[in-house]
């Protein structure tokens, strides 16, 4: 599904990525890990076209992503979340979710302003879809709650829900459980597993919580100083001497759950 080949990125005198190559197959959950400053989020910013690389290729289902603009990336089915919450705190949960459905909303601004039937029908359909997702997660009671008043873990889940309403084929998750407690992490892990297995969404995620990554991902790619230093299953990564030295540390034992 996704092919990253010899991807490089330089910021002035800093080589953030140096000929990074990896693939993501359809249906996988793949983890992208490494120490702070390894280049993980830079990879996401390049795939989503927020940055222009200094070299390399990014192909999605064989199509060159570097020819596309950020809004076209979403239209092709690549959707992402960010390290810092991108929600609108003084809007309700439902209003935030509706933002994720903008790619499906075809009514022009004049039709919306005039309240024409075609625009009203589309808005009704989009609201129904968002409410269905809230019911699916047993969160319908929060539809009219303002986001700023909700716990952090709930806000992270709402951000993921908004991304899902953009109908991704490939979902990029940037630190989805950062700041969550153990129960919230467990709930997020099960939700990601379910959207992968039941909805067929391929996932590429960046995360520092190794228990979460090892218990979720089919395959793991390790970056260090802008280079790929290892790739493989969780057990292989845990035993890789270069990964231990660069990131995991000696004596680390991470259980798959």
C-alpha cells in the first residue's frame, strides 16, 4: 500500500532523514519507533505533504504522493492525527466530528447559506454518520459536550474518531496514547485493533509506549538519527543489539498483550 524509498529531509544543516526506506502492506498495523529526534514525525509530515522532501519517493498504491497537495492526500484516503490535539475546544464533540467529514460534503457555500434542501440533506447524513460512530463507542451522551471539559483520554479518542470519519484507507497515528492512563491505553489498543480487523483500515503509528507498540503492531520499524536501523516483529526488535543500544536499553523486556 505504501512505499517509502530513499526518503531524505534536511533542515538547514540538520539531516533529519537520510535515505529512509520501508513499506506498509494493506491490512497491517506497523509501528514506527525510535528516540526523540529520530525523524518519526518528519516521516509523517512528508507523507501528508506538509513538508517537501529533499530527496526520495513516496508511493501510495503506486501513485506518486509528491505530486499531490495536502488536501489531495486526504482525498486519496490517507488521514492522520497529530502529537498535540488538533480539536476545537470550544466546539462540541459532534461539531468536531463533523469537521472530519468535510471531504464528503459536496454542497457549495451558497447552498449552505441559503439552507437549500440539498445542503440540508447532506448535513443530516453527515450528522447521522457521526452519531452512529458515537453510539458504536457508547459515547452518544457526549455529543453536545464541549471538548475542553472532557478528560484528555476522551479527547484523544475523539480525535481518532474524527480521523475515521474522513474514511481513511491508511491511518497515520502520531503518539495516540501519549498522556493516557493504563485503562485508556487498553481501550485505545482494542479500538485500533477493531478498526483494523473489522473495518480494514491499515495503520502506521508512532508511539513511545513500548508495551502498547509491542502488543499491537504486526511489524515494527526503528529509526535512529534519521536512518532505519531495524525492522521486524516485536520479538525480533526486542533482541536486536542495535535497537537496544540506540533506544530500548539493556534489560528491557516488553510483554505482548
